[in-house]
C-alpha cells in the first residue's frame, strides 16, 4: 500500500490534491485539523466535527498521557473510539510543550524533563517513551519528539535544537519500526518527522536532508506561528518542499489563517492545524468571506445580520451577530461554541473550495479573490 498518492495538480501553481492512506482509512489532502489537545476541540463536540466535515484532528499525546492516561485510552479501544470520532486521529509528541514555561523544565540529548501540571511530579520523556505513548493511544498518525526553538532565540541555540531534533527523530524511527515490525503495512501507525531550524535556511536544510534520509511516512514543518513574518515562513516552506520528495505529504504545523493556508496550498502543502481559529473565535475574531470580523466592536451591538451572509453553517443560518456578540461578552459557553464552530466550518469549506479550483486549474485566481480580504 502506498502511503501517499497525488491525484490532481493545479496547472499554474504547486497546489495538489492527494490521498493519505492510514490504518483507519483514506483521507483526501489538503486538509485542516482542528486542535483537540485533550481529546476534544474546545467547545466543539465530535458531532460538530462530523457536521463540519472535519475529517482529521490532532491531539497532544503528552497531555493525554497525564490525564486520562494511556491505560484508560487503550482500554477504551484507542483515541478514536474513546472520542467516538470516525476521522483520522493525529497526535503531536508534546514537543510544543517545550514552549510552555508552566511545565517545561529542561532538555538534553537524552530527552525532555517536564513537570506534571496535575501532580507536580517530574516526568522525563525520551523519544522511545514518546513513541510508546503514541502507540498505546493508538492514533493513526504520530509525530516524532522534536525540540522546538522560539523565534527570538539565537542561531546557536536553534542549531542545538536542530541537532536534538535529528538525534531524537532517528531514535523515534528505530523504536517505532521495532514495535511495529510484525504489523502489516495496512495496519501500521504512520510516523512523521518534524523539520526545525527557525528562519535559517542552512539549519532547515540540514534538518530536512537528515530527516529525508530516514524515510518518514510524511514530513512536518514546525516552529512557525511564533512571531515570524509570512515572507520568512514561506521562504522556508519553499526550501523544505525543494528537499522533501514529492511523493511525501507535507504538514505545516500551527498555521490556521485563511491567507496562510492558501499560501501553503499554493506551494504544495497538504496538511494544516492551528488552535488559533477557535482561540480567536472565543475572543470575537470571526472569519468571513469579506475578511476578519471583530465582533466585540460596538457597531455590531444591534446587528441583525449573520456572521457571514455567504456562509451556510448552522450558526449563520440561525443566529445574528448581535446575539453571538452578547453571548461572547457574557463569556457564555454557547457563544464560544457557536463562534468556534463557524470559524472551523469556514476553514473546512475554504479548503473544499480550494480543491475544486485545483481540479479546474483555477486555484491562483481563487486564492487571490480570498486573500485580498486577509492581507495584513
């Protein structure tokens, strides 16, 4: 079974449609994954995910291993059955938590030392331990443990992160292969390597080349959404795309604005995720066909219009801007659910539209018609 197959290519750009084969089934790329860190997207149910046609989500393996624990998830039949979610379950390694001052303590070549935010005890996570957690959770696609540097770190510090990421990726791959040696290709959990290196082309090249040699099922580009400009971001995306084989899926981690998603698709990116759409929704930032709507603005206090007149989600069909604004200002859970659902639905619909234009060979024109409303 081939892990990834390209089905359509745009005529004027590198945009493409592919099929990613997982042990749970096939999924068409490109796609955007709502972030379900603890086994749910905030204020969004599994039924909501089904309704908006979100066919893949990403959860955090480290956080889930702390609560409810891998033993419970494994006993319930794995993360997908535990959630009653029919789509594809990705899990992140917890490398992103090295960004959290609350739980991150330190890292060395052996692994990462975290503080359990629930019990306060110290937990040492090695690449091997991380792989074991993700195998026990039984996600469909796992991520290697990586060392994620911050945008403002020195090049010397980012180089050290790249060296750790490469070292840990090798150990993740070896352990992951060993544990699945007797499992058929069709029933294997897939494993993606994560390319780090900040905005430095030489470090990104070093990381991408070394990970390419390890022949992962797919490749993630990590470390973005932390302060870099769009120009810096996509310069690195283009570089990584030039190194990674075309028959491998590319996942741009932590990116979830309409303009960045379309810029990524144009360059051949296949997978996206971000907590930003739901986070912004809860703060009154809504995606619309005419750009971002800042619902907390007082001018919407008596607005009877839907969030977006061109949207067919149940939120836009049934509720006014004035009502959702009121709920958000009162910090009501219903308001947060309605706003979050709309933003996630908007992105799912945007990508479905993008695929239609890729098939027609008109993606570039479509992208231009959307991002004119989202230029910073």
